[in-house]
């Protein structure tokens, strides 16, 4: 994740923030599969992210404002929640899923149908922001 913009191009800026190999997959796992703890994200992903990489990407996503980490008592795992910025990546995930199925029709549906995006975003807002749907 690149914290200082290298250009004024918004596409470049988006890629600097979430264009690495793991960030969008972490956001996918949190949003679509309900994996909200470090352990769940580490063990639940088919892609096999390593613990050090996951730790770094989670810290970057929190610093950049895509996620927040809930406060917990010592000895308990923190839960990660999407922010509004994190929720803003959902349409991108839908489109990447569509493209992935065009590239390789044997891939599975990622679990987020674009026709139900508003409904899914409302549910995610309630689960992650404790806010009523917009």
C-alpha cells in the first residue's frame, strides 16, 4: 500500500491503496464470508496468505481507513469491521467477480450478485457500522 500518491490519477490512487495481491481478497473475506478475526482470515482463505503478510495488510487497511479494529480485552481476538470506505470497494469486487467468470467460467460465484448490491450493502452497514441502511 502506497500512502503518498505518485500522481493525480484516481485509478492509480485506487491501485496504490488496494491494488496489491491481498487487500481486496481480505475485504472480500470480511464482507462476503464474515471472517472478521485474524485467525478466521488466516485459516479461512483458499489463497493461503501468510500470517506476516496478513498482519501487515490488515494494519495497512486500518491505517488507510478501509477497516477498523474493535477494541477487545487482553487475550481476545479483535474483530475487523468495514468502514464506509471499505464498503465502497464492494462494487469493485462485484465487477472483478464478473470479469473473473468471463476470463474463467469454471470459477465459482463470489457470493455477491450485482443485482442485489444495495441490499447487501445495507446488511453490511448494519453488521459493520451499526448504522441504518441509507
